[in-house]
């Protein structure tokens, strides 16, 4: 442990599984105080308890701005400030080009893009008076190339990457850095329905699904392994820490080279 986030306070959304949970654990190890958020209270509270006194859980549905506002306020009330926000929450989208409905559109864009829009809004109102902070948005290589995500998912993630650049320019003069991470083939529950689905399954079932997924994704990545949640957590740590202090309005691709050359190895 190097205490790269000593005395920092972070908020992580979508933290009851996958990338969010891995990032919370790493940030705690690096000295941060962390408010984790998600929709599943029992899972979130259990994770917070396992991480000790420097972690707390706030139930929040990032489809609702009021929940995001309350999450930020609860963090300030508990820990006194907000130094980092990781807008991580997400899920697979709904609908295809030919089947998309207004409900699909509203849900996908509200979840994948709206949560980032309002997360930035409410983090900025705390960070500006502090004189700085870091906002990290979870985008995707689906923002950059076809075939890496669903129809609306890809469009929303492209908007997240562009929003990141714009917000970094506007907030940079206030000492607030805004960056994105674009994961590639990362083995997380999003592939079988996201945390909402994973939380209904036994740990053994999730482990089996994850093991199978890792084998499949390894054949679709130039580096011969699947990405794992900790790969993204380490990228988030870099961007949140002083090591990333001159990085702003950037979209960091973490995908083992998948974005550059997509291919699949035959099954062994």
C-alpha cells in the first residue's frame, strides 16, 4: 500500500459489483474514504461493512437526479468533502435499431448518459469551493468503434466521452480534472444482466459465469487474457491520484489492444 489517496474522499456509483466494487476496495487500500452507491442496499451495506470505518453505503438510483444530489450531500455530511467522483454505474441497453422504443431510449440514455451529466453537476458544486477535485466517467470502447456494445449503449458512451472532454475544459480552470476510462473486454456481471441480475444469483453461479466469460473474452483480445475489474480500478486510481495531475479531458482506453485490432482466437 502506497497511500496514493491518503485523506481523499471518493464517491463510486454502481459499486455493489464488478468494476465499482473493485475500485472501492483499491481506493480504501490506498488511504481514501469512500462512499459507495448502488440500488441493492443489502449488498452495498455488506461491502461497506467489510471495508471498515472508512467506507459507507448510500442507496442511490442514478436514473434520478435527486438520488445523485442526495448521494453527494450524504458524502459531504459523512466525510466532509468530495475529492473524487467515479461515475461508474451502468447496465446493458435495451432495443436494437429496428426494435427500439421510446421507453428503451429514455431508459438507456438516462442511465448511461444522464447519470454522468448529473453526477458532474453535483460534484462540481462541491469541488469548486474546495478549489479542485477529480471526476472520472466510465465510458467504453463501444464509444469508438462498431460491434463493441449495443445500439443505444454505444451512442450513449460516445456522448459520455465527448461530455468528458467538454466538462474538463469548463471545470479545468477551477482545478477540477474530468477524464473518462473506456474499458474493453472486461469480465464483469454486465455481460449477464449487470449487478441487478448478479445480486439475484448465488456466489457460485456468478463465479461459474465469470470463469466462462473470462475464457471467451481472452480469445477476443490481442493480449491473451480477459480484462478484469481490477484493471479498470487501477486506471481509476491513476487518474484520481497525483500521478495523473496533468491529465484532463482525456479518454483512457483500457482494453488489451482490442480497439486497435479485433480478432478472436479459435477455441482450444
